[in-house]
């Protein structure tokens, strides 16, 4: 029988290995991918996905004698349902932010003069955004997060990891304090969504839905402007409402919508699954 001290040491060692391996894989793959692609967005996105996949798969195999799907990535009927609920919630939240701004006269949707839409490029970027969302969720809510969650519980895990999630975005272009606060809020929401569903499909869906709508509407996503569809949202208000050059994620509108989305996730008909490091629980 393992004592509490031995268990704490095991968790600390495994968490350290996870962090070091993830960081090393992220740095090395980022350099290599940028050298091949010459595109910072493509390189950084694929580096996160590759590093997270490698670190999670190796630690699940080494310490748990298990496979990557047992981390909350098994593809089941419940997974499909949770993914679709997440995509609908994330996309709906983004549409609410932009729609509220347009209805209230804070912004308007306009065509960009001379812009042309390349549908292969749109499809590629949407798939890249899926890869980015999946990579970030595995990195921040994968093995290390779930190990702590099963050891310390939700409050002592979700809040600190959400701080790390925000800090990881602190180097983004045109970042502001409000954008950092909203990113922390997103971290809490995504961590809670895993706690509620016990799979990564719900947070991946939320992440993907939000990340799809903003670029399609022609507004910056976390400081990156992609100009995919030939349309853009022109703001007639200050940065507190528009988010400035960082995009709507740095706005008070997003702060408000995040609260509503959290309530929605808490009441959504989520199908809870079983993650190896946590097991499952009955819904109240």
C-alpha cells in the first residue's frame, strides 16, 4: 500500500517528466517545423499538437501501461455528442459576441475591397485551427492536468493550470491585461468542461467552435488576423468593447459571454465518460 508521502513523490516525479518532455518537444519541433514551413502560425500550431501527443502518449504508456485514447480521447457515441455540444457552444458564444456588437451599433460587418476567397486556404486554416485546439487541450488538460485533478481535486487544479494557460498566451501579438484575464477565464471553462465530461472532446469542441468563427468573420484570433473570407468586422467603439488589435478575446463582451457559456456548460446534456486517471462518477 502506497503512503501519502510516496504518492506525492510519484505525482511530483511524473508531473516533472511531463512538463520537461512537453517543453523540450515543443521547442525542438517548433524550430524544425518553422525551418521547413517558414510560417510561424503553422509551425507553432503543429508543434503544440506534436509535442502534446508525444508527451501524453509516452507518459500514459510508461506510467499507466495504457494508450493515449484512455486519457479521455476514446471515440464513442458519447464523444461525438460532447464534441458537437462543444462546437455549438463555442461557435454560439463567438457569434453572440459579434452579433451583440453589431446589433448594439458597436460594430458592422463589411466586405473587404478587392479581397478574394480561396476555399482551399479556408479549409486548410480551419483544419489547422482544429489541430491547434486539440494540441492545446492535450497539453493543458492532458496527463499532467488529469494527474493533479485526481490527486488534488478540481479547485486546486483548474485554477493554477488556468493561470499557466493564460501565461502561455502572454507572448501573443497585441496582448492586453483584459485579454489575459479572459484567457484565464477560458482556461477555467475548458478545465471545468473536462471535469464535467471526463473526456477531452467537450473542451476541444468549445475551443474549435470559438476559433472557427472569429477568423471566418475577419477579426483577429488571439492577436492573429487571417483574412479568410473577404469580410471583416469594423468596430465603431473603443478597445474595451472590440479588444483592439488582439481581437474580441480582449473585450468586455467576451468576459460577459464567458460567464454565460460557463452556465451553459454546467446545464448542457453532456455524456460523462471515463478517463483512466479519474475514473467516472454519477451525475448529480
